[in-house]
């Protein structure tokens, strides 16, 4: 009986191991040759000059200090500008609020306000003639209030005119000194007139004085005019005061400034 044939096999391990070893030796030789060339090239380079003290990243010490000082200055200036900006913004808000308040105040009617006046520091005023009128007589300024009359600049004080009776029997009596003073004014009525400065509480005294002047220093004039019917004549009789009188409102918070008696109207001493 014939013998069975034996099976033959092949093993590649010894060859592969030898190939890997050769490749590793070659790579080691290449690395050694390359490192040797690099070291030789570095050795052939000229030596690098030493860096001066304080040099870092291409900036010397003086430049660094200068840049640092400039940065500090700019930082301070920025802080100042920020403070100014905040102040301007705050002022802007205040102005906007004030504008809104003024707008509301203008839109809503407000009652008249009077500032308090110190009694011991009255306002100084001078009565002057209106430029539109020509005054040829010298004014005699008289303050008229509830307590009577005060003549300036002499500061002569007279009690108020008193009313007596009623109806047709009504008469007005003046103090003797006031009567003498008015008689003197009446004699000089071509050159003088009365300028009555009436206080708020002097309306009654003013009316009484005017009635007294019409009672004692009046002049009656008669004038004929054609009537409404053809051929008729109307006779008009007028009773007027011989002494010219001017009236101006005056405040008790004012101090009248006048010149001497012979001074023109409105001239201060």
C-alpha cells in the first residue's frame, strides 16, 4: 500500500523581520546624518550679538517708558473726558426738565405774583411828564391817602376834607391850613397846578378834595350852541375848577423823589 504524501508549508517570518531591521537601521542612519548637518550649520553661523539690557520684543527701555507715560496720560485724559461727558449729560437732563416746566407754566395761566417789599427800603420813583404832552405849569405834588394830604417836597401834611350834611345842604370843610395853602395855589394858578398822587386807600379823600375845590375855587362858564331844532339855541353852563388838577396812581411802597420847589418836573435833588 503506497505511503501518503507529506504536505509542505512556507513561513515568511524570518524574511520580514530581517527587512524591518534593515529599514530601521537605515532610518537611524538618516536621522544621524541630518542632525549632524544641522549642528554643523549652526556651528558655522556667526554668534548673535547680545541684547542690551531692557530690550524685549524689539522695544528698548526708553521707548517702553515713553509709551507707558503716554498710555498713562491718555488714560487720565479719557477719565477726564468721561467726567465731562457725564456732567454734560446731567446738565442736558436738567435743561430738558426746566424747558418742560417752563412750557407747562406758559400753557397754564398763572396769577400775578408780587414780590414782598421791605418797608424800610421803598422803591424810589420820580414822577415825570409824558413826552406826548407839553406841560407849561409847575406841578405841586401831593400824596393823597386816607389820613390826609402830604405836599412834596416841603412834607406839609393836612387832614382830609370833611363832608358835612347831605343832599342840597351837603358841604365840604377843609382845615384852615389846607384852605390857606389852596388859596396860595389859586393865586398862582397860571403857573402851577396840583398833581395828586393817589394811594389805593385815598379815593375817598380825593373825591372830597375835588368837591371842595369845585365848591370854593370854581368858575362858571356859559356857552350858546345851536339846538337840535332849527332856530333854537342851547345855553350850556359849566362849573369848572379854577385850579388845574392832575391825578396819578401811587403806591405806599414807593418813595417819591422830588427836587426843590423851583425845579422842573421830574428833576431829582
